[in-house]
C-alpha cells in the first residue's frame, strides 16, 4: 500500500515538473495554502428590496407580447375538480389560471390546430398555492380576471353499519 502511495506521489510531482517552465516554480499539494471562505466568495452585499410600481403598464411593454394579447385578456381563476381516474383528494388543493381562447386555424401542412396566441398553453403549467397568488399574477400582467369560488365537499358522518342497514331509504328496487 505504501509503495502504491509513493508511486502516485512521485508520478504527480514528475508530471507537474514536466508541465512547468524553468521560470515558474513547481507548486506541490503540500505547498498550497488554503484560502479563507470570505476570500473566495467575496464580501456579502446588503440585500435591498425591489420596489414595484403600482401601474403594471410599464412592465407589460417589456414582455414583448403583443398588446392585444395582454389588455383584452380575461382570466378564470379556479380550483380544479378531481379527475375521474383519481381516487384520492391529494392533487386538488392548488389553484389554476385559465385564459380565454383566441382564434385557431387548421395548419394546411399537418392538419394540426395552430394559433398565433403566445399564451395559449399557459393554463397547463400554472399552479398556485392560494387564490391570492393567482390574483397577484393577473394584476401584474394586466389581465382582467374572475374567481370561481371553490366547492367544498360535504361529508355526511355515518357508521360502518349504515352500509348494511335494511330500511326503505337505502333499499333500491330492481323493477
């Protein structure tokens, strides 16, 4: 084991000597000095908050999206329903934004539906933890919005034996 370590040390020193010129000294691992963390990262600068203007029109100009796709937009903020193949209620806690549809046409080459709307697929990827977050995004982008209130499910408490009770309310006729 010691022989192997000695061989690797001598090989690395020989390789470093071969790559250096006579004017520059060879720096070995034992000669290297450790730098302090502050020296590597630099001094920390104080964080300053970014102030936003109340009028989002100036920010809208910078996005590059045509004005007709921004000003005349109407967004629908809603909590999505549970999918039919989903058995649990786990993925229904977030809020989504869906924008109104714009003109589409059939592509003559492929037969696909085409659109000139840059925001047509935005509803697939925007999930929000709260309704207020979705409203803030609409205000920031200058979209009009309407909020659909969530429908809470009503759980009727009953016992396990109620599944097997034989009364007129639970009986189903076969005629």
